[in-house]
């Protein structure tokens, strides 16, 4: 996410957007007005043709037609260049200048079509100009400058003419045109302000929506990246948990983890009195396997031992490697007799288990000690008793299973 909130809008960008939208509205309205103007041009030319002749009205109509075609052409060219924001002011200035020119073209009709004594046609001409002026005020209201230029262009020629010709309606027409000019400028200002407010709201809302959309996209991207990081973290945590709870070589539980489970079983024994046993065994003469066949063979031997023992255990039983060739088997809900039978069966299976090295089969005999957890006994005492039982098994010739005595101790207990 960026450091800006969605309310931090670029006011220069908003201003350019409002100008672009205002110009678009102005262009669209100007083109629409230019396309409908021929109706008024032809009507006025036809009405005045009887008084001034066809040559003058056709010339004036052609002049007006050319101006309107230029307006349409500029509008079309602007449409093709909508993507170039830097040219917006240029296009707007061209069309505003043409607004003054088209107003002057309409206003010039009172000079071209004036004939002494034809006051009715003159008043009709002025009426048409007033109507055109009112319509074009709405069309050009996007820019007050366009309205001002058009109004000056269309109303100035009649006012100037009234000062030089003998017209019985001079003051009345002049007063009416001046009032019309004032009303148009006043109304054009209000329309322009209202249009600009609406366009400003529209552009600002569009910018806000764009920022919100960008913020959402950034948020989605951040969430996606966070999900990836979470997945990586979860993978790392899983690997770390495996490193903490599992022996890398044999996939048996680690020493640290099994002792945590021993503490848990002691608590369960004290609360519920459930029997639980611990079996400890290690491979006989394992050092000679490493010395004669190398550590890779020794590693395969340890893996084979773990696989063989694990295959004989229940779901709730746990096998852990606590030393180089020493293993613990935790047997919840198991009394001493059952644990001894299982341990002796495991001993028999390991005696028959071999690891092949070339043409030589390496046997894996092991010595076993078994200890049932006594009431109120702690982990340290329990572990010393099973360790002492394993020590006696080795002392009596190896490859045997020995049960721990309730009061059996060991002169050199293993460090927890």
C-alpha cells in the first residue's frame, strides 16, 4: 500500500480532468448546434430573399455554412485526439474563437439584409437573432468566454447599425438588445458555474473510484504476497517442528520431544492411574558396524531398526531416538507384563533383521530394558530405572530383555 490515503487527490490532475470534460461537453454541444444551424440559416435566407435578392442571401448562407463546417471539423478532430490532454486548451480556444466568429456571422445579417422601409422584415431578422442567441447561449455555456464572444458578435452589429440608420424603433430595439445581452451574460455565468460544479464532482468521484480501485488492487496484491509469505512461514514452521520433534535420520521422534511426552504421561498416571511403560534399547556392537562397513551402512542400519520397530507399534505408541544407537519406546495404557512381551518380540525381530553390504549381511541384535511407571514416580527416576535395566541386559550377555526393579537405581544416570 502507498503512504497516501484515497482522499489525497492531485488537484492539478482534477483541474485538468474538469477542463477536459468541459471541453468535451462544449465540443459536443457546438457540433450539435452546427448541425442544426442550417435550418435557421435557410429559413432566414428564404425570408429575406424577396427583399434583398438571392445573391446576397446565398452568399451569406454559404459563409455561415463554411463556419459551421469548420466547427464540425474541429469537433471531429478533437474527438480523434481525446487521449492528448496537453492539447485540450488548444482545441477549446479554437472553438471559442469560432463561437465569436459564428456570432458575428449571424449579427452581420442585419447589415446585409437591411432595406429602407422594410421594418417588418428587419424586426423579423432581429427576432431570429434573439432566438439564435438564446439557443446558442445554452450550447456555449460550458465556457463563459464563448458565450460572451458569441453574444458580442451577434448583438453588436445590430446595435452599431441602429446608430447609423434611420429606424423608428431604434431606442426600443437597442434597449431590448442591451437587456438581452445582460441577461445572457448573467445566466451564462450561472449555467457555467453549475456545469463546472457537476463536472468537478464527476471527475473527483472518478478519481476517487480509481484510487479506491488501485488501493484494492494493491491490497489484493499485498494479501496475495502475504498469503505466499504465510505459506512459506508455515512450511518453515513445519520443517522447524519436524527438526524439533523428529530425528532427521530415522524419522523417529527426537529426544526432546519424547521427554516432553514422558512428563505428560507422568501427569496422566498421577491423575488417572493408567499404566504406562517405557522400553529402552540399543544395538549391540553398533560401533563395529561403523568401523567395518562405514557410517552409511550404520545409518541404513538405524533406519532399518526404526522401520522394523515402528511397524510393530500401535497408533498411540511412540518411538524416539535418544542417542547414537539408543532408542526409547513409550507405551501408554500398557502394563509391565505386556510391555515386556512386546520388547522381547521386538528383540527377536531385530535379531533377524539384516542390512546388506555387498555380499555381506549385517545383523542387528539389540538389548532391551523395560520399566513400568510407578505411582508418584517422576521422569528422572523412571528413566534411570529403564536405563539400569538396559545396562543389566548388556551386562548379562546382550541381545536379551530385562525388566527394571521397582527400587532399581543406576550409578551413572543418563543426563536428561
